[in-house]
C-alpha cells in the first residue's frame, strides 16, 4: 500500500537574490611561491545579500545556505 504524501520540500535556488560580482584591475604580486596569499578585489560590480569593502579580501553573506563560488585568476610567471 502507498503511504501518505510527505511535506513539500523547499523550492530550488533562485538567481534573483544573494549574488555578488567583484573584480580587480590591479596586478597582485605573490611574496613567494607556494605561499598562501589572499586575493583582494578593488571593484564591486553588482551584489545582493552580500557586503564587501573594495580593496579587501573579505566577503560577508547574511543568509545561511550553500553557495556556488567561482573565480578566475590570470597568473603570469616572469
């Protein structure tokens, strides 16, 4: 026999909230190879639900959840 129907789950994620686009137009230099270096972003594009101070490394979101974070770094070796 089929049991009762369970509660409705949450809706899928929305692209209409909690997003940020930030970028950096400067050249950042690594102090040494194989050394952790925080990447700064000097320009905020569009954002919703996040805060970021330009030229800093920290981004803050005030809503808990799972987020997809993507980034691209161009690395030049001389």
